[in-house]
């Protein structure tokens, strides 16, 4: 593993666990066993590294989502697989990481993350349209409304009140996803 890869791996681990605001360059260098001079050879500042990590996470997430929606299975099976991807990712992050995105001082980072999510939203829209086309998704749903609703969920998770309702990011993501997908009615088995 190169020194650059060590820096990136350690940063990703620390950012996801503690949020990127609390993690210092010195801490990254110490854990990666590199000097500050080596760090600055690859990244001009911490924001540049945060943006790299966000890009890496986004690219990986989009790649996995594409594999699911382009793979075999019904719309419902693909939806379940997509939710499982979300749950697996949410196990790796903390509420501190989520909160750092929405800090007023992190506008560049939030804007970059939102830009990266546009591709994901485009894939999601295509997936939902295909579900409606095949009759596997409610054909009466206005997909523009559904996408607007997903965007509003981003605003909801900015609220300190919602982060206090859940012990971790995984539980928050599960609750939001289940509410969006299944509504407030009990989830029925496929054979009911």
C-alpha cells in the first residue's frame, strides 16, 4: 500500500467514525505513519482529503447501486437489495459524520456531496420509472413528487431533533427508508 493510500484509508476510517471536523491532519498522519510533509505532497489541506473520501464513497455507492438495478431479479428484490446497501453503509458511519455535512461551515463539502448524489438520483429515477413501466411499482405515484420527497429527507436529517431520536445512523436510515418505502402500514409477507 502506498503512503497516499494509507492516508486515504485512515482518513476514511476516522472521518466515518468521528466526523471530519474533529479529525486533524496530525491524527491522520500519526495513524498512517507518515509525516505532515508527506501528507501535503498529496493533499493541500484537509478539505481536499475530505472531498476525495466523499468522491470515493459516492463512486463506490453508485457502482454498487448500478450492479443491483442492472442485475437479475424483480423490482421488489432490487428494492430490497438497494435498501440493504443503504443499511450496510449506514453501519459504517456515525451521527457525527452525518452532522458534519450539515454544519454551516461545511458548505463546500455539502455542495460537493449533493453534486455527487445527482448521479445517484438520476439512476434512482430511471429505476423507479422502470418499476412503474413493468407494473411492479404503484403506477399512480408522481415520480417527481417521490424525488422531491427524497430531497426533503436530506433536509430532515439536518435536524438535531431527529439525530437525538436514534442511537446511530443505521437506525435512522432504516426508519426513514422503511417509512418511505412501506408507509405506516405493517409490512406484509409476499404471500399475503
